């Protein structure tokens, strides 16, 4: 019996690893669920990046849908996403709101001066407190928020041409179709 214990232990490990491989083929390992989907976006009141004496609140944005895009100058993947936002932003049919996350304002302004500014509006959350309320894991992340202030779609990671075409644009179309 004692000679069988290592073999049984080995077979249990093989079974466990096999189950893990099967599980990942059945589920998207990159999908991170958000408890805020189809719920009201958190209230916020954040300064504008270029005019910090002026603030923008959730209430200010009600009435029109928008894509809230979390970015930062220190974020490598934001540089991958940026050309897509520049090209696709004007075609989305919703306001593009840049949410500068945990970034020094001068660094963000320098990054935008270098790479271009695709945003209709820029807000800043240097300490990152509001991002916690949104459940932000890191930059880049994007939230599609309808005219009533409800989060309709969330994407973690860079928006690519493929993601925009297959996920974001259909989500925007469905949201606009349902709008009163």
C-alpha cells in the first residue's frame, strides 16, 4: 500500500491539472466580472485635467452616453490603445471622456502632447480614490455609460480594433437602440 501512495498522489495531481486546463478552455481566463454592470455609475466630482479649478461630476454628464477611458502616462498598454482611440473615437457616436488615473497632471499633459488628444473631455484622479468606486484594476480600462448614468459595458485592457468592432460598437448600438 505504501508503494501506491506516490502513484495515487501523482494521479491526483494529473487530474487536478487536467481539470484546470479543461476549465480554461471553457471559460475566458481574462474575463473579470464587474458587479457594476447595468448598475448606476458611482458618483464623482473630479477636476478637469487642463483646468483643475473646474470640476466635472457624474450629474454633469447625465443626458448623453459616454465612454469613460481610464489611462495614464506611465501605462505601457495605453500607448497601444491610443492610436485606436484616435482613429475610432470620432466614429463611436458617444462622447469620449479621458480619465487620467494616478498620474501627475504635467506627465499626463506631456503624454497627450506627444501622442495626441482623442478625448472630448479630460478629467483627473491623481490619488485614484474615485477609481476604487468604479472597481478599476488598472489602466487601461473603459466603461460605456448610458444617458441615465448606468454602466452598460466594461473592458479591461487596451481597446483594439477587434475589440472596438466586435464588442464596443455593438454595445453602443444596442444601448442607443434602447434609449428613449
